[in-house]
C-alpha cells in the first residue's frame, strides 16, 4: 500500500472521470472498486465535482460532463511545480492548450492540453491538495498509459515538457513496450496504436489502470453492472489485465498484478 502526501513534478498524481450520470457511476465503481463517492461541501461550487474515496482516502475525481459534446472518459493529471511555466513548455513543444490554468479554490492549479499526437492530458500544480492519497493498492490507480499513433513525436514532446525518458522493453507477442521514466522512476507507459488491432476511429488517449485482486472476477462485476470488455483478459509479465468500459462507456483497464509485481510495488 502506498499512501501519498506529495508527488515529484512530472509524476501522474490524479485521475478523473467525466460521467453523464453521477448516481449510476457511484453504484458501478462501488461494486467494482469499493469506492465511496460522497458529495463534497464545495461540490456545488465546483460544478458537482466529487472525490472518490477508498478507506477514507482520496483516490480519484468524478465530475459531471460539462457539455453534450464531451464523451465519458478518464483523464490523467501530471503533477508540476509551476503550471504557467508548463503551459509555455507545452506550447513550445507543439502541444495545444485546451483549458488555461485555473486555480481550484486553493486546492491547486489545473490546466488541460492535447499533445502533438492528439491525446488529452491534464496538469496539476498542488496547493493544499497533492493528488491521490492512495495508489498501487487494490481499488486505486497504479499505472497510466499513453496510446498514440506517433511514438516518436510523443517521446520528443513529453521529454521536452516533463523530462521523461523511454525504456523500451520486449513484451513478447505484444511487441515493444515503452516505459516512461523520470530519472530512475517509472511513471507510465506508452503503446504504439499502429501495432495493435485498435479500430482507426479510436483517438490517441491516456488509459488509466486500476489494481484489482482478480481480473476475471472484476470483469464479471463490470458486465453485471452494465459495463463491457474492449480487450482481454490476457496475461503479461507484470500480471493479468483487461481493457474495459464502465456503464457510461468510459474506458479504463483493470490489472491483477503478479506476485513478483506486488512485491516490487512501492
């Protein structure tokens, strides 16, 4: 179990779901991951925003969709020391600003971008709130993975903005997997969509992984609560995983870590 009070800049620190039906979402993720998603004292001030909790600790954000054009989706936020400086770095590296930096009632400053390959992501400059209080634990997020059709452009962009390097690893039948590193620490992964059977209409995106005790049992819970399976389950060196959708269609992954992976988790 990893309880977090701070994040090194350049590390994914928060994940957030945009949903069209808050009550249905509460039931789905409570059944799957054991979350409580209570209304916050300032939820009305924040447009209905809530924080999902596991054993009383914040693990993810849940927000009503802000427009009819916004699809249900999970988003990844990367911790930064200075949001304004990161905006300039994103622009210089060829990214686009979708949502300018905004102070969130003293909790921190957020902004949203697209990278040069088209994937949306967010940044978070902490104020009184650092990010997820629990990670790498059953029911919490443990991995963030960029799916892109231009690996070279993504490597250059994220290296320039966050200082990430890439460690290429052989994943057997799945080909080469790109591990994103900040110094010696692994902070995420990158998958070449050209090497998968992903339909061409699926845009580049960041995928959030949640740790579960049993992937096959999780899939049955997902199906029983209106979700679906997009890929898998399959076994890979670090565990057994599947890409799934919730009852509103938002995609994410569930991962049952191997015993070796569990032993190595921080």
